[in-house]
């Protein structure tokens, strides 16, 4: 990710609230935001705070070839969602399952303490999507064997 430092008001506000430059860059990473049309897997999840994330991904040869996220939520949710998408892209399904809160926090470097549940929601959304994809795949295989 490029290291340019945004200098706008949003940057100032987020920086003063305890977001690292890297987390702010993720917050502003618009190319990770959106929905992939006719994706191989989509999943949405609403956290206890009411914020919602929807992840969509394409999977080729057991590997996440593309992913995007749509977020109705706070800056912590947007930054976490965009970082999760970057971490997941190019990973095998097994590797993506192992992306955890620690890995996400390492990627984001720093967010305000009260934003940990936003990162947790991003991880849960990814894991749920992967779980459902695998269940779907097993079902299709079992149907094919009958
Ligand atoms: Fe709900 Fe951030 S406040 S995900």
C-alpha cells in the first residue's frame, strides 16, 4: 500500500481519535469497497452495534482470487473490512480461515481500543463467508455422488 499521508480533515479527526496512518489508509481504500457481481460467495453479518458488513469473493482453484466489502458502519468497521479484504485476497481457503484478530490488528497497526469489536466483526464476516462456501461446496459434491 502506498505510504502517502492524507492531510484532510477526516485524516486529522481519525488520527486524533487513535487510528494509525495505515488504518486511515485502509479506511480510504475505496477499491476494496463494493460488491462483486455474481460472486462465488457473498455473506453479510450485522454486529451487536447494528453495523453491517457484506463480503463478496471469487474463488478459483481453492484460492480467493478477488474480494470486496461493503460496510454500513463506523470508520473502524470500514478500515477493518478493507484490511480483511487485502489480507484475504490471493490466499487459499485454508490460509484465509487462519486470518485472525491478531493478524488484522497487526495489519491495521492501531485503532482506538473501543474499536476492537469492529475488527472482530470483519473477521467474523470473512470466516462465516468461508464456512458457508465450504458447506455449499460439500453439498454440491455430495449431490454429485448420489
Ligand atoms: Fe459497529 Fe464499529 S461501531 S462495527
